[in-house]
């Protein structure tokens, strides 16, 4: 019996399954969390992680990484509006290095400027109460970070494929 991939119906190539990507919007009090679907197309917000201490925070992240079989992390990179690196961005650089060392998966820093502002705007337009909005803004910011990162990655892959016809 022929393998499914040899069937003329399935002769086109599907993109390889990448696995899930987890995005983090790290704040002083909470970590907003979002996860992609296995194909890296959509982002879904997960429960926000209240910050306690580094050990507890990393333990909770480890549980999420295992539960969703995450293969890459994206950490919001809080550059200043001018694009310069400030104290918070430096902290995220250190945090990202700690994540990469502990979990042994690629960690990407991604410009998060204005994601919290955009998250607040989206939530305000959805007419969610102020109390619920405060609880949802970190999750929404993580979703926006992840969605933007996946779109940027997709555009780069498309551009590199167009430039290199051999691939």
C-alpha cells in the first residue's frame, strides 16, 4: 500500500509543523501569556500569571510550556518610544537569557511598544467593565505581541522565498 504522501491528491507540500510559540508580556505585577496554534497562525490568550518571585514565576511558566508543548518563546521588549533601550528593556534581555538557559528553547525579544495601549483600546471598544479590563489587558497585550511576531515572521519567510526561487 502506498504511503499517503505519495498519493496524487496529496502531492502538494504542506508547511512543516513548527509547534507552539508562547508570548509573554512581562510586567512588575503580572505576566500576560498567549500561545499560538501548532501551525503558528493564531494567538490565544491564556490565564495571566500573577508575579510572586522568580522561582515561582519560572515554575508556572514551565508548567505552561510543558502543557502546550511550546518550542519557542517571544518576550515583549519594552523599548522607549524613541526606539532606545531603557532599563526595562535591559531587564527583559536578562530575563530572556534566563528563560533560554532554563528551558533550552529559542527565545525572541519583540518590540512591544504600544501593545498595552492597543490592548486597552481594543478592550475599551468591547465595552468590558473597567475591573475586567484591568485583568485582561496583560493577556491581550501578549496576544498582540504574539500575533505581530507571527505576522512579521511570516512576511520575512515569504520575502525570503520570493527572493530565493530555489527554496
